[in-house]
């Protein structure tokens, strides 16, 4: 038996599967397969060799399976991400009155950590307390990390306070939990508590604290921590150096970020990305692109984050062709785009009306969208089709979406509004209401725009009142301008003035200019003078207003002369 156990330990990868099966045949011949120790080792061997089917068959033949063999089977399924099967074995284990041990719980916590399954994690925690395993330091630390991963900071804190003398590892777990989930002030407060209890911070501590400062824009605190880092000699750590660049860049202190960056002994994609993003964040697009080019010249391979930043920069500059080129270059380098990359490049496709490229990407990802039900990515495709004028494809994709949020409805509605398809837009808006989706400020702007382009005054006024009275949405200046434009083009100038008088804000230059243009069209000098006064009160040198008013006055005098 010992010989078999030693031999099985060397079969630990898929490359050894055939060797393991031959060994298994010898074990069967010897009659040892049903032995709990041999059987459990066989389960582990098959698991490491990647054959869960064989592992399961062996497990079913073990006589008197104990907690070790059950845990081995559970660990096998957990190792390969077959989480539901792992939990089924856990349930069977309890039904057969085999009590799980610390290792069993650690296997399941790995599953909960990976799935971010808070409810299952809570159930396991409750079971561990019932079994009086709640004093096991390793298990408690695993539960703390699981709650941290799931974002349940209340549970993280609850476990943390059960430790009488938490070390730096536990303090880091607590601080990282707050920092990673956006509770930056709380992360800094924990750091102060840690110092008060005289627990010396390490490089990991400073990485999370500096990250919190960057996300808060707290450059002054960040500089203080930078000084602490230098005093403790941690500034030579490449990870800490990268976080310092990132912190200063996020705080808008780009010169400080550059100084730290230049002083780094090693610069990887993260440090270059942080600096490029810092320049981009403060609007220095050309400088950001220059640093990206320097990164490539220095032989640092751009990663997905790098390409995402550059693609977005080109889109913001209106250079969609360059953005598309970057996407193709990214693929040539063998990098798999993430969801953000696809969202950005689909935006470029829509802006450039590059329908063929958008369709190609859609064909590549259609199975992923259906499998993952990625509503953000689906909506990006929908928006791309709409901008490219392919409303048939947009509608088809919309109907196939299992979940349609307000963003998806608005994307399709915007497409119909953009292309002047009045009937389809109004039908979609009413369907949206019937399906219980509450229209938002964007949806109403779209439907008012459609009515404006089609000259549907009554419908526009109906929707405007519906927005205010039924949905309690305060109109924006864009809604008002849309209705003023429609009323003005329909010659209902007095109605437009009444509407403006009832608005909770003052009209802007666009509204007054729209009114003035309508008055010029219909020859209404009285309201035109009012609109002119409103425009010049906001911009004394607004040439268009003076030209329109001059023309209106000339036309008015000419009309009076003819009448005389």
C-alpha cells in the first residue's frame, strides 16, 4: 500500500494520466482500491491529472468515506471551477453525517471567493461557528478575505475585531477592503488606528493607502505618505513606485508623477499607463500620446489598459480612423480586448460610420454576449448600429436582449430620433411605457426632438406636460429649447413666451437665439425685441443676434411702408 501511495504522488499533471491509469489497474488487481487512504489518494491523483470523471468513479467505490476523502472530491471539483458539483458533494457529505473540517471549509471559501458568492459564504461561516471552528486563525483569515472580495465590509470588520493582536497582514486585509470598495476615508482611518497600535506598515500597506489618496484626489496626504515611504526605504520597491506615479497622476499633480516616473529603476506597463492616463485626465492629449509612443520605442509592450487609453484619446480628438487602427494593431499583438476596449472601439465605429468593422466585431462576440448576457456590451453594439443608420440590426439586437435597461431603450430611441424615423420612435416610446420602463430625461428629449423634426406641436406639448406632471421630471434647457424651436417654427410665438415665463430657470443664449430666428421668420418685431434683449444681456457681442434684429427691423419697416 505504501508503494502505491508513493507512486501516485508522482502522477500530478495531465501528462501523467495514462501512467496513473496503469497504476490504478495495478491497485484494482491488488484489491486495495476500496481502502479509504488509497481511494482518497487516487481521487487526488485523478484530480491533478484533470480527469474528474475517473475521480468520481473511484470515490463511489471507497468503503466508509471519511472527511478526508469527501474533501478530496470537493477540492477536485472546486479546482476546475465546477462549483455547483462541489456544493452537491458538500450536501451529500452532510446527509451522510460526515462533518466537514477546516480544509473542507477552505476549499469552499475558494469557490465563494471566485464567485463572489456572499450568501454561500455566510452559510459556510455560520456552519463553521456551529462546529466551533471559529477560533481557527487560518480559517478566520480566509473568511475575512472572502467577505472582502464580496464587498461585505461590515463582516470584514466583525471578523477583524475578534483577533486580539492583529498583525500587519490582517491590517492590510482590512485597509485593502475599504480602499478597494471606495471607502477611502475609512481606509486612512484604519491606517491611523494601525499606527496607534504600533503595528509597523509594510509596502503592501502603503500601496493601498496611496491608492486611496489617489482615488480621493488627496495629494497633500499622498505627499506625506510619500515622505514616509522614502524614510522607510520603501521607495525602491517597484510596486510602491508605480502606485506613487498613479497617485500623483490621479490627483492631477502630473509634474510630481513625472518626477517619480523618471526616477523608477524599472518601468513596466502599469507605470507608463498611469503617466499617460494622468496627462489624458487633465486634457493634455498630445502629451499623453507622446508618452505612449516613447513607451513603445523603449520596448515596453503595451497591454490592454494601454490600448484602451490610447483608443479613447483618439476618439476624444475625433480621430476615429486612428482609433480603429489601434484596435487592429492591438489584435495583431495577440491581446484580447476587454469589455472597455470593445465599448470604446464600437464608439469609434459609430462615429466613423464603420458598419463593416462593427459587424465583424459583433460576429466575433455574438456568442459571448448571449452567454454572458453583457448588457453594457450589447447596448454598445446597439448604439453603434444606430449611429451607422442600420436600424434593422439595432432593432433586431434590441429584441434579442434578455434584459433591457433604460440605457438600451434610449440607445434605440436615439437612433430612430437621429434618423428622423418619427413613427418608429413614438411607437417605441409608448411600448417603453407599457412595459413599465419609466422614461428618463434622455428619453423625453429624444421624443421631443422627433416631434420637433416632424412638426408635431400637439404631441410635443402633450409629452412635455407628461414629463412634468406624471413623471415629475424637471425639464432641462435642452427640452425647453426643443419645444421653443418647434413652437417658433409653427408660428406660435406667444405660446413659446408663456412657456418660458413658467420655467424655473432663465433661458440661455441658444433659447433666445432660437426665438429671435423664429420672430424674424414670422415678422414679429415685438417679441423679437424681447428675445434680442435677452440674448445681448447674456452676450453683448453676439453678432448673430444683432444681424437678426437688424433684418427684423428692416423687414418690419418695409412691411409698415407697404401697408401705408
